[in-house]
C-alpha cells in the first residue's frame, strides 16, 4: 500500500476548530534587501561576510516574495491552506530600528494583509523572526537593555498599522535559537560569542517578549497573542547516571529556559547552575515583568536529540550524539527523522498549568528534491508530515492540549547558515528563474485539507 495515496489520516479527525497553516519568515523569502527605504538587518550584514554561509549564499533576492507575494498568496489559496504565518521585517518598517517609520514598508505589509483577507486566508504575524536592524546591533543589539524599549516601540507601530485587520500575533520566534547561535556560538547573525553576551541577550529577549505582548494587548484588546519556542525531545545516550543528568541539563537549556519565566516560574537556575549568572543582569522588578498570560504558545519541533555526558563542554557538561553517529535516518539538516519526538514534546509542555492553548507553529523537513518532467516526487517529506500528524492525533486522542499545525515552509527559501542547500518547502523554487512548482507533498496537503 502506498502510504502517500492511502493515508488513513483525515482532517476531520482533528476537529472542526483545529488550525491548519503554513509558516514563513521575512528575511528567508522577501529579498529586496534595500528596496524602498529598507534598512540593513544583522542578517544582511552577516551574509555579506565571506565564509559565514554555506557556499557564500546570501538573501539579496531570496524567493523575491517582496515582488511576487501575490503569486505565492494565490498558491496558498490553491493549496486550500486557511492560515498563513509570516513575519514583519523590523528594518523594513523602521530602517534604523527606531522612529521614524518607513511608509513604503507599512504599505507593503498592508498590501499583503489585504490580499490575504481578500483570498479568505487568515494572516498570522510574527513580530520578530531574527532580522534585527543593524543600526541597533551597533548599539549592542539584544545585549543592550535598551533593546526592550526598542522592541516595544516597534511592536506598537505594528499594532497601530496592522491591528485593525490582523487578530493573530506571535511576538518572538525561537529565542533559544537566535540567542544561542547568534550571541554565544557566533554561527548566526550577529556572530557574537561568549557566555556574557548570551546571558544578557537571553534576559533582554525574554523581557521584550513579555513587554511586546503587553503592548499588543493594550493596542488590540481582542487580539489572539502568542509567542513561539523551539523545542526538542531529549533522551540520554545510556541509562548511566551521568548521561541522564547531562540530558536533564540540555533539556533545561533547550526546552525550559525561555518559557518558564513568561509562565511566572522564573529561570530554571537549580537545574542549570550557569543560569545563576543571569542574576548579574536581573533588576528589581524584572521577574515580575516577565510574566504574561499568552492566549497560545507556539511549539516548533523537528527532531529529537540524544545526549551524553562530556566534561569537555563548558557550562552544560554534555554533548549531542549526532544522527550520523547513531546511523539513523536523517534530513538534509542532519536531523534525525523521529516523529514520536512531537508527541513527547506535547506531553512535556502539557504539564505546564499556565499554557492556555498549544499550536505547532513549525514542523517540516528538508530533503534533496529533484525536478523530473516538471514534477517533484518528494515522498520522504510527505511521509514526514503524515507521520508527525499521526503523533499529534495520538496526543489529541489522549486529551492533550494541541489545537493547530503549521507546516514549515510554504516555499523553499534561504535557510540561514545553510543558504539555499536545505529545501523545506511544499513548493519548489528555482532560485535562478524564481519559478514555483508545487511538490507532491504540497499536493497531498491540498487534498488533505479539501
């Protein structure tokens, strides 16, 4: 039996109110890097530096969504996808990161919002998906406590111009990833390293998440406000006590550090002692100001990680055992294909009492797609989506809180440090011609949503 053609999954199994969508991010799709008054972002600067991105790829054009948004919105409608998640480019709205506002940027996003609504597609805006204005990075970026004010002012601008039509908002995307990769490891923009940079950025981003949400709530009282977290199912490599403790520390770092403060639980310093260094940057009212009652939490899960103890790794005393070393099936990103990870993550986050609603706001896979006679038979991606939906269904049938699923991503795009080498899209993009071709995974999703 061909699982792709004979999947037992049915959209109705998930319930009438279950949300179905697709996700994107401005820097990864828009291109038009300096068009119509847009300022430089940290990723514009980072990608211009030789050796930072695989094959020295850049996003000057990307998917040219800036000019071809209507084509892509038409494709979303053709695929029967009712919800579209996209992010606002902060430097397109505010080129220097602060006032004045760039009217051309406002006009651009208004056109997208209006086109989506006219097409019967609900817009879901992410305020921050990693493209900090470079002018603010010169002032320290997220390591500068002023970033909380910069961000809340930006959130107010977006609420003012778009809040009359957009009801669904996500404040900040995957804070653990962009602070860890960008301010500790230096492998993402802005390329900073060190524990001090990381901890300052971590705390200021967490403060900004709560402050941005409060700005949205005040400006748009009936808004549906959430924020998103990268999360990964963590398992110890062995049942050795040291590996179990190492896995617990990694789980704390990747899955708990950013969500627990906004749930009013504070930072999990007991289980990850290095977080006690945060006390150097926490002011008197900070912990009280971190708490916000989000309408939903977006979880973004792709894989599991297996962890072993390692005294050589500072701060966490642990290292990941790669999928390659474990000889398991993996994607082009080197991530293990392990659908039960999504179920385990849902079970874990359901233990938090302060979460009203959980939505899977990203899940998908990068595989090496081949165009054959104008078609892309990406059976691995289709299987990946089906298998993860089965895990969501299992969770729902057990009564766990999960009320939506957004595929990453609509189109192939600029995949950060991987450049254009990792294709996640339901739609193939020829980056030389910008031609779009719906993959078989997209056609399957279309039929599933019909």
